């Protein structure tokens, strides 16, 4: 009996021990793989974090680099270039706001003026123009206010006052062109002064070497670079403003012709 029990115990031990040993071996084999996966995941997380931090660091580095280069360009000339940029942008913003407020729905205005003429005459049409903002309404008001003097006078008044409004639209544009031209000129002046300083150092040292002339040449190139950047930025704003003025002028001319047609028809009815 004891031998039979011992035999059963041996068989059970063999059958149970084999899977346990196999599982243990598999667990031992899987542990390094799991550790490798965890380490790979950690590495990927670090790479992702570093990838996310890289643009921010790069942007911050770019900002610092531009600031440093601006400072290295020389306090006096770089301050003048910055002043030209600030004043030029101020004029550009003022013009853009003025032109935006000068836009008028000319189709609606013409319809209102025509309806007012048919319903209440010239005085009603003048009231409509007086309550409407923009150069087109001002031209209409000046033309209709001379209606009693004849259609020829109305046409001349519309044409003349159109020129006045054009002058208002183009106001201060000469300042923008001044800053566009003066910014690179200041940069070139800084270039000349930087080169003079470089040659002065060569004369003092009595030898030509990169370390002697590098400072002056660097200042010269930086002032030229920033002057050109300011000129390009202001030129873009200037061209945009010109396009807006051209669109407004075309609108004023078309609306003036339509107004003369409306006044002519009203004069025939009257």
C-alpha cells in the first residue's frame, strides 16, 4: 500500500512539476522581455516629451537669437531702425482703420437716395446722405446740394469733391514711403560705420586678422539686415493700403456715375 501510494505521489509530482517548471521558465523568459518593453515605452515617452519640448525650446531659442542679434547691431542705429518701424506701422494701422471705416454699401445707398428723391425730393435725399458714413455719401451730399444750380454744376461738383476725397484717402502715405526708404538707408549707414570701425582696428593693431575685423563687420551686416527687414514689412503694408484705396476709388467713380443717372431721371420727372 505504501509502495502504491508512493508511486501515485511520484506520478503526480512528475505531472504537476513539469507544467510548473515550464511556467517558471516561461515567466523567467518573459520577465526580460517585459522589462525591455517597459524600458522601450519609457524611452518612447522620453522621446515624445523631448519632441514636444523641442519646438518650444527652438521657438524660445529663435526669439532669444533675434533679440541678441538686434542688440549686437549697435544701440544707436538699431534704435533708429526700430523707431522707423514703430512709426511706419502706426501710420499703416491708422490708414487701414480709416479705409475700413470709409467703406460703404453703395448699392444700398443708391437705392435709398433714389427712393428719397422720389418720395421727398432733394432734401430727403440730402438727409439720407448726411446720415451715411463714408466718402461716397459725402460726394453724393455735395452733388445734391448743388441740384438747384443745374445738372452741369452737379456733375462738376461730384467730380471735384471726388478729388478731395481721394486726397483724404491718400493722406499720410508719404510718411510710409519715407520710412520704407529711410530704414535701409540707416542700415547702410550702420554698415559704412561698422566697416570704418573695422579698418580703424586694423590700423591700431597693424595686422589683418579675423578677430580684429569680425566685430565691425558683424555690426555692419546686422544693421543692414534689420533695415531691409523693416523696409520689406512696411512695403507689404503700403501695397495693401494702395489696393484698398484703388478699390474705394473705383467704387466712388461707379457710384458717382450712377448718382448722375438717378439725378438726370429725377430732373426729367420734375
